[in-house]
């Protein structure tokens, strides 16, 4: 098997792919709290719409679906229907500058981890 190096085309991305454990139930049923993990590339601004890891309240990483919304604004959406009947009801609209301040990374994958200790022993950085 040949390993191919990953070259990131967008300068806003920095090195340091990380795995972050999903906390809270905002993204259920697609991402389950304390069971699922996301793989994120650190970034400090909106790259395109999708899932992002955010530090929304200073207590650590939270995953939200992010959508462009109006001029200079973005929508932060929870997928869990318990937070509202429609995506619009589950959306918090924030200024783009605010988003830049809370953005930790763009989600590029999702993992179910069976052997967390093995990954830590192998030197993987787990969490943000």
C-alpha cells in the first residue's frame, strides 16, 4: 500500500488534524454524544457550508452545521429535532466576525472509536 501525502489547498487551514469527541445532544441522531468522534482540520473562518467544531460558550468543542445566512452572517444549526421542528427553528444566526472568534475547525469525517486507549498510546491528539 502506498501512502499519499495530504496537501491542503486553502491557506486558512493549518496543520494538525484532530479528533474531537461529540459532546451534547445537539447533533443527534447523526452524531451521538460521547460515542461518536469527528475528525477536524483546524481553521479560523468559514471555508464552505458544512459541519464545524466551535467553542460557543468557552466550555469546549461543540459541533454545529454552519450555513451562510445573509450578508456577513452565518447560521449555526442543531440537527436534533428536540430543539425545534424545523432547521430554521434550530438555527442561531451570528455575525461572521463572531463566527471567526469561535471557529476551531471544519469537520472532515466521523468516527466510532472502539479502542481509544490504543489511539492515545499511538500519539494521537484526542480532543481540542
